[in-house]
């Protein structure tokens, strides 16, 4: 029960510090981390398709975080009269 409480608490704190999208994408990083853990600790090598999927997850997380750091673009152009 304590592990579930702590993980839910940290999830909520992370959402308050960033955004729900970033936190959810961060949770999906458990897929590539599990792949690396299987290779290091158990010596199980997975197929290239599994590696490709894990790379896509990491790339998606990188893209989402990169977009978050960019300054917002204005949706209208200012005219010379203003």
C-alpha cells in the first residue's frame, strides 16, 4: 500500500511541476528501461523490432520535451499600423 501511495503522490507532484502529457510520456519510458534492464541483468537479447519500438518511445519523449521548451508562437501577425 505504501508503494502505491508514494508512486501516486510523486505522479501528482510531477504533474503539478510539468504537465500531464510530459508525465505520461515519462511513464512510457519504462519500456526502453525494461529493455536495457533485461539486457544488463538477465542477458536476454530482444529482436530489432523491440529495439526500434523502444527507440520510438525515447524519440517521442524527446520531441515532446523539446516542444515544451520552445517559446510560444503568436498566431497573428502585427501590422505596421500598430
